[in-house]
C-alpha cells in the first residue's frame, strides 16, 4: 500500500467532478489534483442509467456548463449526447490524465496535527487497496446511491411470472415488444420511459399513488435557434441560458411560492389543453401539494400526453394491494395485467456518499451540523460537498461551487494559511433541515441532511442569482469562516 500526497482530491467523475477539475486546472494551476472515480468510466448518472429515452430533466442551456456552450438544437438532450458532451470536455481540457478509475473511497480522515486528509481506497472491494493524503477534499459524487435504487417491498412479488425491473439496473437485452407494461411511479423517470416505450409495447400504464406536476416545454428553443443562425454558438448559448435562468428561478419558482394557487391553475390548464376534453385531469394530474414543494417534471413536446391521447399509454391513480401471477391487484379491486413491471420508485439519497468521515479521531455526524453556503459542513476543515439545485439545473450550483472552491483555495495560499473551517456561534439560530422538499426520495433521507440556519450564509436559498453574487463575486472572508 503506497502513500501519496496530492494537494486536492475530487471524489466522483460526473457533472460535479468534471466542473471541479476544469476549474482547478484553470484557476489553481499550481495545485496538484486527482479525480477519483469508483466506477470504470466518467459521466456519473449519464453513464449509469440505460433505460429507454434517458434524457435531461432540465434545459441544456442551464444544464450545460458556463464554460462550454451546448450547441445542440434540442431543449433537452438524451443521455448518450450528454455523456458525449462530458467526454468532449474531459478530452479537450486533458482532464483524463487526472482521473483514476475503479478507486472507491471507503473513508476519509482529517488530522489537525498533520493538517491533511487521509483517504482509504478500495478497502472493501476486489481492486488493489491504496491510501492517499491531500490538503483539500471535494465530494462530487452526486446525491444518490449508485449501487441500488429505492424499491419498496410489494406483497406477492415472488408470485409474479414476469420481469420486475428498476430503471437504475436496466437490462440491456430487455424485450418489451408487444408486451403489457406497468410503470410504478410518476416522476421524471416514468414520464421519460413511457413515451419512449409506448410505440413498441402492447400497452403501457403509469400506476401512481398520487398525481405529480408536469410542465410541457418545446422540443426546440426558437429564440436559441434564431440567435445561432445570426450570431455565434457561444453568444446564443449565453442569451438563452440567462433567459431560462430568469424564467425558471426568478419568475416561475418565485411565482409558485408567492402565488401557488395561480401557478397550480396554470399548470393544470396546460395539461387540460393537451389532453382530450373528457380526460379526468382532476383525478390523474391535479396534485394535492403546491408547485415546487416537489420537483416539477419537464415533458418536452408533451410526448407523454401524446402517448395517452393515442391510447398507447394510460394512467391509473390507485394503491397497490399485491402483485399476482399476471400483474397487480389494486386496493380499489381493479386488476392490471402485466408482462413487465418497472419500479420507477426513486433513488436512495446520500450526503457525501454516506461515507465514513473522521475528524480528529471522531466520527462525523453530518445531520448534527449546519451547512455553510450549502457546501461546507460546520466544524469540518478543508472539505466541500457539491449539491446542485432541486428547483433548477444541478449544474448551475455545481459550477458556482467549483468556482468558489478555487477562490477559497487561492485565498488560503495567498494569506499563508493551512486550512479553513466554517464555525457556528450563538448568533446562528437553527432553522431546520437543510433541504425543505417533500418529494419521497427527500423525505426518506431527511435524517441524513445537515441543518440550515436562520441567517446567511447558513441558509439554503435555492436561488441562483443570490448564490451567483455570493459565490462568484462575494468576499471570501466573513465572521463564520475561520482560517488557521
């Protein structure tokens, strides 16, 4: 076991890790760094998920990086296109030389005496074990468990004669031609899978306990295409990016919070206009909660609703009594025949990979700490946790976090410090769980989350514009961030 030291270590080679690597290379050229990836390829989500129709759930002008214009015409992009975009960035910027694949970090430990982190790597799998040390560590592994998605236990599963599949473990050889398919769930994954499979199945049914909000978006952006025609790709990208940021966050999200009834009525009316006049929108597409209490799913071109109008897909709102040999029996007594059941029931959320983190000999309980600027755990030195927005593109916050991290590292160097640490005091009143969202995958993991405070910089604003000024242009030094 060889011990090697690196200035900065990034954990995870997906969207967040690539953003961090790019910014470190550009803004901290004198710093050595490594990007450790537990799997055998880059891309994170966009390499892992292989289900039909896999695509972005945000527009690509905000899901793309600030530093790399997305030049595709479509508002949303399929998984392979996003993966190619990420690979192009890695290749164009020679980031690949910093990546170490099949390096699963099992635990990290901070030593105040040595002023550095120690990482235990591959201690629990078949690859050679190793250890590394670094001055600064960045958790960029996303927000969910890559090994296993969330799947409730259903009564009678063992009786079902067909295949039961979770989208996170999609088999490459699945034959659904002329089959009856039931998709359990109504989130972004379900409304992507259903129109992608509908033409080939005998029939596909979305089975939901309760309705979800959807917003119907265009497949292409006319404004973006206009500017691409008469200006440069980069200028068109910037214009459309800011148009989408201002609409989605400054207008749409804020309006939803200020006037939830109006926004709800508008969203429902758009669906009513898309479906046949006699469709029961009140039952199947009218949620009981307010818009943005949970994430709103984007449906480009309304393809999900087109499949319903063409009688290729249907929606059932009910609860599961049990699985049977030939399908599902619902609590209403209705029976759904199925050859294949897809459990699009969500993810298992993690914070910092649910990794064992030790600080000066003590196990860290993240749930007992506050979250500084939604990226630093209180009382933990030289550690960044990247967590994107839930009400906008993940990449917007990942970009800002990477930029701020580089500014922070350079500040530490310039001032001659060894490390920094966010510290709370009696003026920081606890406000509650850091992520206030009612989606099922969030509710199941709330006990893992750090806390947020009642004042900045300990609040989770979920607002790109305020974060932009605070992280890209704001002062590094404040009374809550201590340097040693």
